[in-house]
C-alpha cells in the first residue's frame, strides 16, 4: 500500500510570533531608555547680559602637600584661617573663598577647609587645573 504525501505548500505566513517579538523589544527599549534618564539634577546659574560692577573680596586658600595652609600666599594655621575669614566676612558679607588643594595633599585637609567655610557660611569654590600644567 502506497502512502501519499498530502502536504500542501504554505500560501500564507503567520506573522503573529514576529509581531510578539517586536513588541517585546519595543517594551525593553522603552524601559531601558527611561531608566537611564534618572540622575542628579544640577541647577546651573543663568548668565546675565549686564556686566557686574560689584567687586567683592576673594580669599584664595591653598592646601600644601605637607598639609600646611596658605591664605593669599601667607602661611597660616587653621585657627588663624578661621579668624581671618570671619573678619573678611564682617568687612564684606559677599566675600568668597577659592580653595586650591595640591594634588599630593591629603584630602582630609581640603574637606576641613570646606567644612570651615560651610560653618561660617562663606561661599566657596574649588580651583582645578589641567593635568600637566
């Protein structure tokens, strides 16, 4: 007895599995892009069109490699630094401090200066330089 092969060629393609895969990929893409958007919000200052004519006092505090402190090029102790900053703030309430830490200095000294500025409520900034200069 001869068995006949009754298979017919496909006349249409079922695209449902392919669409399911496309939807899954779309959902994964949406989830990954929204997850990477989260982060730190930084408020940048807005520039003004008028130049500032106000001059405020700026103290440059330098942390030396050996842990010593200098304010505007003069060696001081932490206690003297605090008294000088308090006096400068009394003279000019809008004075500010620029902290310049040597690359070889202990980071704890720089943090101590930052804490001091926060304690006496003086605005500060960190001075950075490019490597090799």
